[in-house]
């Protein structure tokens, strides 16, 4: 299991190591034993979670990586049809369904849609504002833009904390020129800070939406502001 000790959301530092340990115990009840747990530290060299490490099972990734500093680690060749990851989606059913994605097909698809639909190039700074745990975020934060050698923006927390102007401020500070999000997020940003975009100087060559229909008035605000 690869996890982290803690993360910030809404201004609070949340104990994620505790959740990881619960998941390991639940897996054990189902007959699946987790031999090793690799833990990223939110603050390298500092323990941000009160949940203790389990000796012989848990390891800080920060410590392990020291052995590979300035060393080349050759990639492992994988058959195109080998499983890449399993992601759960609920859609409209409310009941999670596991979807398995293959190594070659998934990467080829998200790379193609990133290049030919979103027009991402190596010189672009691309920001998909979706949650990285959602298939959209996983595809267009990690795989698509990085496969095309573009810069991708990853942010911690929620878009409206500490204030509604955070997304536009990030776009300005990082010179984002392609912005990708969902209509639900656009509705929320429009509701809590309809005038916030005018306070910042950013330049998008593309703005895209995904995942659900978008109402005309919401689209117009997104386009104009």
C-alpha cells in the first residue's frame, strides 16, 4: 500500500495514516494481506500523523528514496493488456463499481484526448481542477499532460479555501493557459465568488468542461469571466 501520513483540506490537517491502517485491517478480514505500507510524509522528516508506524511493515518513502538519489532506475516493460489500476466509480447508482484499466489502452486514450481534443503541447501549463481520485483527475492531472511533456498543476485542499479567489490566483501565479474542470465546480465558483475572476490577470487559450451537462447561463459566466 502506498499512502501518506496527513494532508490539508479546508485548513485542517487530516490524519490519513489512521485511515490507511483501517483499510489494511479490513483487507485482512477479506483474506488480503498487505505486507508493506509505504508512507509519504506531508512534511519530510516530520511526523504529521499521531498514528504510529508499524515496525517491519511501514516505511517512510522519504527515507527509502535516499538510497536511489542520483541513480537511474530503468522502467519495467509491461504488456499492453496488463492491468494498470483499478478505480471505483459510483456514477448515478451510489454503489461503487470497480473498473479495471489496461496499461496500453488507457495511456493511449488519455494521451490522444489530451492532444487532439484539449490541444495540450509540451510548452503548456495545464490545470485539471478535478479531484485526483476521480477518473477525470487521474487521467488529466497525471497521465495525459505528463505523457505529452506538459507541465501539470497539482493543488492541495479545496478550491474555495482560504477564499473564493484561490483558483484564479493559482492560474495567475503559475501562468496556467489551459483550464479543465466540471460544471459542478463552475457553478460553485460562480455562486461564492462571481466577481473574483476580474481581480486576477490570467490568460487561458482553452477552457474545457467535462462530466455532466452545463447550463447556458453557467457556460456564459465561465466563458466571459
